[in-house]
C-alpha cells in the first residue's frame, strides 16, 4: 500500500499519524519513515484499513485497542554506557 493510500485510510478512521501511533504504541518516527519509502508494511496497512472500516461501521475501535493495554517498546542499546570501563 502506498503511503498516500495509508493516509487516506487514516482520514477515514478519523485519525492523524500522531493519534494513530499513540493508539497502537509505535514510534511516530517509524511511521513517518515510510513516507520516504512511499510504501507501508502490510501489517500497518491492515491495521489502518480495519480502523477505517470499523469507524465506517460506527464501532468504537479506539476503546477496543486501548483495552488491549499495549505497551510501547523502548529502544535499547546503542547509547552511551553509564558504566565505566574497568582498568586492567
């Protein structure tokens, strides 16, 4: 799915990218990166399509997703270490 089609689905779901990423607990940076690629992964496309259809059918999908109590994953590693290197 193209990024443009993805954004249209978000409009149909009455979501912005920041609201979408907050709802599914993913980094907004990750979603915005798909703009450069001009394509979104299948899983993200399916989620957006389901949200759009559920909104069209007047289903309260936001409560349903919030009830899942999803957790945002924190990036680990690749930072400055707080531990000092031991002297030999």
